[in-house]
C-alpha cells in the first residue's frame, strides 16, 4: 500500500473503548507519548483493533494550534 500521508507512526494499541457509534483508540507511540484517535466502531471491527497489537497511526491535519502561557 502506498500513501500520500507523511506523518505515519508505528505504535501499540493500549486501550479501545467502544461506544454506540464511535470508538476511542489509544496508541502508545513511544517516549511516553500516547495518541488518541476517535474512529467508527465499524472501522475498529473491520481492522480488528485490539489492545497489545501493533498498528500505524497516520496524522492528517488541516491546522495545528500551539498555545503558550
């Protein structure tokens, strides 16, 4: 598979919480960093996403906001 996305990070699924329509998937990407993704429950089932398994996180953002105190 070839992708246009450049922000691809390999990680390990640490938690999956399924709701009625959406699921919250937490992925440990190393260095004490965890990325949380909200995806459809249907996608979680199709990809067979389970804690402990390796997965790729692809980040596509139309904007990035920085804040400072």
